[in-house]
């Protein structure tokens, strides 16, 4: 089935509005969708309302960056968007992001790069500001020829303007997701940068703490990678999911939509939406 359970809008580091992205989703024939903006759910109620009016099957979603190894992102699906503990968690993450952005601005000032908060607000259209907005601004101001170069020279880990992000502990995030009625899934598992045996051990531990699925059908993974991840998922009885990680112009090589075997989509629907 053609689905996408991993997409981003202007509410985090994507370039499409919720309306634009869901329209694109419908045009491409996607049957089941979730917008998973980073560390916030500001666009969820709007997305659910639009989906209900168009007949698109939609589940609430979010992506939360946690303490590693590597880049450990947890996707959550089907949660109560008005759950108090979850809302408080996002407020804390937003404040942490603002503090980091201020430090990046100061670092760039030290490097002689004139970038202001007002510039960032303008380019982000007053939504949640993150590194992709810094990258686009650096390109606009002539400090980099592309978003990729901006990340490589200034924003990637170890680069001149990189500032480490305060990240929550995965176990606590898993608890909060489940308390809000959500299904927690590990995004793009290879980003943990672990050898296969260590990755499987890490997944076993996370499952004991509440993890229920892993993103096997990630759009950038080849068939061999998906096969190996599916074998791990089946050994550990973790639900395989899939998505594109669409970011609009910030990841121009990606378009929404990925094929996921029907049996996994049906199980996902049963566990998240009851359909």
C-alpha cells in the first residue's frame, strides 16, 4: 500500500504548509498519512480537520529527537493531541530549541556572519526555527552555495557554528507517548550508527521500555537494508512502518509516499486507529 507516515511541514523544518502537503499527498494517491513535525504538534488539529473533509486516512504524528547513540528520533502516532503531559513536554523542547538557536546566532556573529533572529523568523514564516532555516538563510546571504554546503561548513556536528542540542532521554519519551495513547516507533534506525548486533541489542532494550515499532520502509533505504531491518523487526516482534521523511525544498530529492506491505499497514491501522 502507498502510504507516508513521516513528513514535515513549515511547523518544523519542512517548506510546505499543512494544506499544501496534504493536497500533494492526495494527488500522489497516498492512502494513509501522518505529518510528523519535529518536537511539536502545532499542525495536527488542522491536518486532522483537512483529512476528515477529504476522506484521507490520517493519524496524529510527531518526531522527537532524543539522546543517542547517533541520531535517535522517536516517531509517535495516534496520540491524544491535547494530552497534558505531552503538551508540557513540547513546551520544554521549544524552549530548549530557542536557547540553542540563540547560541548558533552568537556563534555566527563571532564568525562574522550577519544573521539575525528577524531574518530567521521571516524565512521560517514564524514557525519552529531549526538548522534548515539557518542553512537556507546562509544560502540566501551568499555564505554557502547550497543547503548541503551550509550544513557541511557551518551546521553539522563538528562544523564551525554547530551547537549541541539538549535532548530528552528516550525512556521518558517512550513513557510519555504511551501515556498519551500513542504508538512509539524508532525512525530511520541506521541513524543510530550501530553495528547490526548492537542495533538489535539497543532495540531489545527500547522495546522493554515501551518501543513498539521501527521504520523499516524508510524511503532512502535500499531493498537489502529494508530486508535486514525487517528480519530484526520480526525477531523482536516490532511493527514495521514506513515513510519518506519529506521536507519539501529542504530535501529536494524526496517526494512523499512509500510502498509498505498491506499486512503491516493493516496492523498499524488496527493498533493506532482501530480501523
